[in-house]
C-alpha cells in the first residue's frame, strides 16, 4: 500500500508542479523519479542506476527519430508545403464541404507538424474558406483543430506517440497502422461534432478590424506542390509499415533478399532520415543558412530537444517504477479491476486535463503504464501498439485553459473563452472518448 500511495502522490506532484508551480516537466519528472525511488526503499545506488538507464535507454531508442520528424515538420511549414497540401485537399473536397476539408487537412498536416503550428499555418486559409462557403468560422476551425489533434496524439512521427512507443517497446509500424485507423475514426467524430454542433455557433470569419482581402492566404510562388509536400510524410510511413508487414510471422514477402532491405529501410531512424532528405527538396532553393544552427534545421533541433529531454525524464521515472516492484502490486490489483485497455486512457486523460500538455501526458502515462503491461495481459506487439494509441486518445481529453493549443484555436478563430469551452473543450472530450471506444473495440477483436 505504501508504494501505491507513493505513486498517487507522485502523479499529484507532477500535476501540481507543472500546472500550478509552472515547473518544467523535465525537472518535475526527474525529481519525482528520485523521490519515488528513495521513499520506496530502493537502495540509493539502484535509484541512480535506474534513472540513468531509463533516461539513456529511452533517448537512445527514439532521440534521432524525434529530431528527424521535427526537421520534416519545420521544412513543410517554412517552405509553404503544408499550405499547398491543405489547398490541394480543399480543391478535392470542394468549398461546400469546407469542414470535411479542414478535418482531412488537420489529419494529414499534424502527422509531422505540431498541432499548434499547423493551426497557425492554416488559420488564414481557414478564415477565407469559411467566408467563401458562407458558414460560421466555428465549424471549420473546430473541424481543423480536432483533425490536427487526432494525429498529433496518435500517429508517429509526431514526437509524443514516438516517445510513448519507445517507452512501451511498441513496434512503430504497428503504432502507425493502428494510430492512423483509430485517428481516422476520431477525426470523423470531430468532423461530425463540428457540423452538427459547432456550426450552430455564429462566429464571423473576420473581426470588424480585419481586412479579408489583406488576410486572405496568398500562396508563395516558390512553395512546392501538394504532391511534393506529401512525399516526406508518406515515404517514411510507408517504409515503416512495409517493414512491419515484412516481419510478420506469416512472411507475406517471403524470406528472400527483399526482406532484409525492407527491414533496414523501415527502421524508424533510417525511414525518418530518408524523409529528412526528401524534405530538403521542398524549398525551391536549398541554402546553407537553412541547414545551419540558426536556420531551419537549427530551429528543429532546438524544438526537438525539449521533447527529447522530457521523454528521457519520463523514461527515467518509468524505470524507477519498474525496478521498485510496484508493477507487480498494481498490475495484480488493476487486472482484477478489469480496466484493461481503459487504464492508459484514463490515466492520460487525468494528467492531460490537470496540466494541459498532451506530450507530457503521453510520456508520463507511458512511463507509468510500461511496467504494468505484463500483469494486464497487454504485452504482445499488437497490444502495446493499441496501448500507445489509447494513451494518445486520453491525451486529447480535454483541451481547456491550461493548454496552449486551446488559446491558439480561440485567438485565431475569433472565439471568446466561453466559446472555447463550448467548442474546443467539449469537442476534444467527444473525440478522445470516441477514440478510446475505437481502441477498446479493436482490442476486443484482435487481442
């Protein structure tokens, strides 16, 4: 019982430290890792060893992947490729289906691009589309924000799901497959929420002080085409998925020379580095400045460093939990409670709601959940992938005032705070819950 109490106090401390005291999640997680280890009675030398092994092991497995994914996202954003990709989707769906177009844009763009950046990039296009379609900005804005949120929390190479997969030891290809499938279901729920509920809230696309002609999106003549912009996203995902398929026990590709090649190219590090190479082709003219420490690559490395350090601290905390013996105690208790795949969802939802950051919620929950998987009967490859996606679904629930994305959506969409709670907060609750139900249904079928 002491270990269980310590775990509850640890979660409470992480939430309080990050949400109320504004402590950086890296410090909060590291302090909690040492504090839990010492107070649980672990030998002091083992506490230090566990922290070092957890931190180093986690970063060693996913550090380069996170950096590579962030570089791809920055090049898509800075080159104008993300905007072109969005405009191409709009041409396919048509302006009459503007909310659907925005949902699809969000779903695709947020696979490599952070949802905050994706919403800012597409905000001007979103306003222009709502004006041309003659509908409330609330419908397109919420469709876009929820589409962005689905893949941001569920589909690698977004850093959160990559980090969770690394901590849980999940196969990245399976996480992508399940994440894209469950994410599509969640995005559909978000789209329905946007057209059935958000569309009823009248919000003019432009404030009285805004000039629609001035703020209308202008495509950069040097921006890559939509097809070209899609390549750095699609190729790494395809390679990772092909590797997972090739290594299935049924050996669908046989045992010849193709399998070792796919196994190599589909390694997440290799696939994402290939994606980086393809992303370098997006600018019309690649300059040395873009590749410098102060350029696009430098910015991406700095952005990725924050995620990597938090991820490493989450891994350290998870390793301490694993070595403390709490996994057996809690695992047996939770197994009898029959929470199953709902456990990671509920833990992630609680942490997300309390402190705001989806990435922190994903990483912290993965660290807490990893030692419990065998006792819960969720230690197969497919189960680990579904647990990763379930954590992502929980990390959507809910976006409110302590979440930076909440303010990005409301401020760029002419919403009041009350509108934000009625639309963004309620929408993320609906979408995350539907995502969790989809994970539960998938687990019932395949586990």
